């Protein structure tokens, strides 16, 4: 039972959801016909690890049916019933917690059952949530569309066609707005997927639409027509243009325009959409940082605002992503914000997925110790990182390169060089440009390593030029600092 579907579902529940599910199980309305209250009690006592032997089928049978002969089918049937109830609870909860979806389904039921009075009453209780909150969320946008379609159908059913037209216009406008927002989001993906994931983003219809649409002319036209939600569309367009032009100074114009509009309308977005926009801003800052190093500090401020707004995950019930946690660590470390980093580790580590937490906390502490020049404790922490996530592999190696250099662990450094070469050769997920730069780094690192024992073997001018050409590479500042130390030793 430890690996059963029921256990997998119950592991998704937090404490509050488990309490709500208990009420759900005890309610006769949701009963599946079998009494599963006793079975639920057994699993509740095993929450959250579900490692107890009490949930073995034989032990469940003994607990529920005392001295009766073991009947595996009986336990399987009860488990299947409780599993279906858990699935129904998740769906029921999702609908109940989504105001737009709940109101849409209620209005739809009243309309289908022919109750005009109740149907109109359900529409009047619509609570006027800001339209942009619905339109940036695909699920809410679809429910908003269905609600407006129901209103249109009602007036058509009464032969009041003129009154139906505004609803058709309204949902058409809303759908178009949502689709353009979605389009700009995918255009952003088209720019970053080949860089970050070494994977193209292409589709015949999508590419043809993009190639034949003048987005600047569209926005100018909306401006001339005083379109009330032009600002919303402009935010996503600016995200796309900033990232598309990240190597050009013009990209900064789009970034700061995006920032201006976003903060002016910050309270009009859901937490999930804030998370998306903050993440997009940070992505641009990372890309621009290789050209303009002022964006290191800007990126760090984006992350601080993201945390301040509690917008570091798309849904309150989700965990903080491992990538986001890692990125925040590295920017704080690079900017030598060690006191801030220490507080961040303490405050946000419990928001990580349990199976990733130890690896990420050790990764964070390793960087914190290194920043404070406590190299042995840094090495002790980094050696505890076991996760195979690609981000860890690169960052763990980068820190170990520095640690072995600082601690004069020459043999370990050469072993690491060899394993890194094999890693770069065999890994298909890494961008070719990054691979080329990593190979250049290895060549520079070997020269720096040899220079520790014999500075006469180094052509300092040539080596400095090679490091200068590594603009944007994470280890470039460290390489320059080590080169300067060797210069002083000459």
C-alpha cells in the first residue's frame, strides 16, 4: 500500500486539506456506498510519511475486521472507494475555491434547468473582479468566456438579439486579449528555450502568424482608440521585446517600461501572474548582465520584490521551484549579500520540496561559507549535495573548482577537470555556446593552477585578454581576482 495511488494522492494534501477531506469522507452525501471512515482513520494516522506497517493490507484487514479471515479483495475494494473519494474531493475543492468557475457552473446549471429567476440572480451576484485578473489566467479566462456566452444565450432564447450583441462583443474582445497575451508569452519562450534548454520552439501556424503581424502597429492603434486595457497587453509585449533584444541597448527601454507599468498595476494581478512577470524580469536581467553589469543589482532587487510580494510560487499550495531558490542564492552570493543570504536560507528553505530541501540548503550554505572564506566548511557542505538536477551539476562543479584552488587541492582539481570535460562532451541539454565557454574556462583554470607553483610559466597579458573575452561567464570575476593575486606574487 505504500506505493499505492491512494497514498500518492494523500501525500499531496496539507494538514488543512486532510481535515477537510475527513469531513468529506464522513458526509453521507459523498458516500460511495462503502463505509470507508475506518480505512481513512488508518491512513490519517500514517500521514504524512505513510511508512507505517499499519497500512499494509493484512494489518488493515485485521484492524477493520478483527478476527475474520483475511480477504484481500475486500481491502482492495475499500481502498478503491477511498481513492475515488480523494479524487472527487480534489475536483470539488478546485471548483469551490475558484469563484469564477463556481459561478459559471452554477449559472450554467440554472440555465439548463430552465430557472430564469435563479439564472438571472446568479448573474447579478457577480462580484466585479477586475477583468485583468481573469484574462491573464487561462482557466479564469475560459470561465469568463462561458459566463458571457451564457448571458448571450439567455437573451437569444428570449429573441432579444440586440441585447445579446454586447455580450458577444465583450467575450470576443476578452478572448482576443487573452490570446495576444498568450502569444507574447510564447514569443518569450521562443527566445529563451534555445538558450536555456538547447531546444527550439517552432510551429507552422504560430510562426506564420508572428511573421505576418505588426505588433507595434497594433499597439499604436489601440493607443489611438484609447483601449482601456492596452497597458496590460503592453506589459507582455515589453517582456518579449526586452528578452528578444537583450544584447541591444534598446532592450533596456522595453524593460524599464515594463517595470513602470507593472508596479503601477501591481495589485491588479494574481499571485501566479506576479510570479510569472517577476520571473520574466529576472530572466532579462540575467541575459543583460553579460553586457551591462548594473543588471546584477537590478536582478537581485527583482528577486527581493518577488519575495516581498510573496509571489515566489504560482500557487500558495506549491513549493518554491528549485531553480528560483538556486538563482536567488547565486545572485546574493555574487553581490556579497551574505547577511541577507543567511536570512533567506533561514526563512525560505521550508518552502522547498522536501526531497530537494537538503541538497539546496547545503548548496546555499556552501556558497555562504565560501563568501566568508570558510573554505573547509564550504567544501563539507558542497560534498553533501547529491541531487542530479542539471543546475546542481554545474554550480557544484563551479564551486569545487574555486575551493580546490583556494585549498591547494591540486590532485582533486585535475580529477574535477577530467570529469567536467566528460560531462560537457556527453550532455545534450547544454547550449553549444556555453560548452565552448566552459572549455575556454578549463584552459584558463589550468594555467592559473600551474601559476600557483610557477608564475614564470604564465603570459599574463595573454591570459588577462582571454579572461576579458569571457564576459558574462559566471566564474570570470573569480578568475580575474586569482590572476591579480598571481601578478602580485611575480
